[in-house]
């Protein structure tokens, strides 16, 4: 079975930075209502900024501008200025007069996020996932509404910071929306509701698959420094992306947790490695992972992801029950009474529709009840694959581990933590020998 989630027409999700003083800041801000003050009173324009100008944020900004005719793209940043300028023109072609970014608001380098936040009412964050919690917290502290792409951290320290950002947003009545778009898909919502109402009996097990070719791979452009190169292809470096369990399989793990009543696993064991994608362009990530999660009630989630070309591909979320089975991504149930959802839904667009409607109404939307939790499930599985050890939920949540350097310590011209070996390829972690937590 190969069930693929809906994609927005014309937009391909794959193709189109030490935060301190959190508690002190929250105390100082108290419960100030910033939901309406995040843009000028009486002004219909909502100024939107982009942190990251890769394919995902290019799609997100088009969806944001489509969601609200008063939205204007006013600031952009990326590690590479050339990419900022190219994406500005691409987005202008799609949304015309809603793109008002001048050259002075096209920023490059690790500090560009500061300027984007300062210029904006709403901040879209979709860059290296290492920086998602750090940038989200910076934007929330500045009183801005946020859309942040998954994953919501790549290590235990980062995920906890994201939860703190969500909690601060709630306290200060700001909206924060997650790129875990499954929760916005009407067909998925109805399928999960029916399963929870007993349509397939008691849940026995769940199988999650995200098997496909590697993320976009491009040749290294001449003149790029090592850190610029790695940031320009961030999905292929673990210090930036967290690798594929939190990066991609997080969607599946979010759906599995959701259908189980937003429960978390007690423990997991995983395995993974790099089999064929060994050339320098593939960085230092694994190309296959398998994780078994065990819930307190004995239900197991069997989760698989692979980024290897020339292999069998499948994207699915399959739930097996005592009286039938269901596909969440296929919005379909087989059992005593077969059922299939026949509607149409673009969750990528809908998440922005709801974000901007919430901002306009002054009634904030906050996805913090699941975004950090689901990401930590992914981080837990990735650490198990890297180390070859069983990892418990209590262990990963008690850990202060993070992939160095700290986001606040990342500077232009720095040496990245991952360096190529003598053959030009990047060494990977070794299960059974690697210790992380």
C-alpha cells in the first residue's frame, strides 16, 4: 500500500541560531496581550518576514500571502544572499504586489534572523532545523506571531526550548503554528476520530513508513565556504537537520501519537546506518532507519524511513485494530463497515489560513500541545539509531544533550562541526560505539 498525503497544487514542499533568560523574560513580560499589538492598530497590512529561503519557506510564504490579502512580504534572510535575491523574484512572480522587499531588507548570514524579526509582524521560520527553537523564541520574545516548520528541534535541549517558546506565546497571546500539517487535514481528522471511536476495535499496532529517494541533492557551487555549503544543503548534515527520524518521520510519529490519544512511548529501540548514499554530497546523515516504539499499554509503533535512490518507496500511516485496519494518510478504514473520505483538503494552505485568521481576530492559535512532544519522539528514535541503545522517554527528557555548536554561537566564517575525511566523504556516527545521552 502506498498512501501519499495531499500536496498543494504547484508547490512542492521539498523543492519550493544560546537562548537564555527564558524564565526571566516570561516573568518580565507576564501575560501582556501582544496578540493585537503585533501589528499597528488601524493598519490592515501584516508585515511578514522569512527566515530561510529554501524550498519549504518559499512555499510557505506563498501560502501565507494567499491566506491574507493584507499580508506583505517585507524581509528575508538566508545564509546565502544569492538565494534570497532569487527567491524574492520567484515569490514576486507568484504574488506580485504583496512582495515589497527592498534590497536593504534582504539579509545574509547567521545574524540575518534578527533583522527579519525586527521588520515583521509575522515570522515564517523554515531553515536549518537546529535553529527553529532559537529563532522561534527570539520572535516570540519580540512579540511576533510565528509559523515554524518541523522538526521543532533536533536534540533534547532544542525541543525543550521550543516548548518554552510555545508556553511563552500562550502566556502573551501570540500565535504559533506548527508545520506538522497533518492536524489540519480534514480527512485525517475524521479518520483519527473514527478510529478513536472504535471503528477498528482496539488498536493493536501501528506501522509508519516514509521511504523515498534523498532530499534534493545539488553539486557544490564554487566559492562556497564549508559552512555555507553545509547550510545550503542542510538536510544532509545531522548538526543542522537532526537526520531523518526527527526531520521526516516526525510527521508519521505525530500521527501515531495523535491516534493513540497524544500518548508518548515508554521506550524505543532503533537501528540505522548509511549503505549506499556515501558520496560527499550526501553529508554525514544515515540513509535508513528503523525504530520500534513501545507504549505503556503494550502497543508497538513500527517506524521506518529511508532516503535511498532506486528502492521501494512508500509513504503511509497504517493502524491495525482488533476489528479492522485504517490508513490515516489514505483517510480510509477497512473493517465491519468500510469507509473512505472523499473530500479535498490542502493542509499546507489551511495552516496559514488559520494562522492569519487568528491574528486578525485577536484569538491566538497555539500548536504547542503537540509540536514539541511529537518532535521529542523523533529525537528519541534518532538517538537510539545513532547509539544502538534502548532509549526511554524519561532519559531523553532528562538529557541536556545538543549537537554543538549552540545556535547562538554560530557565526559567519566558522568551521562547522562536521568535516570531510581523506576521501572527501563525511564520517557518520557508529552505533554501539557512539554515546549521546
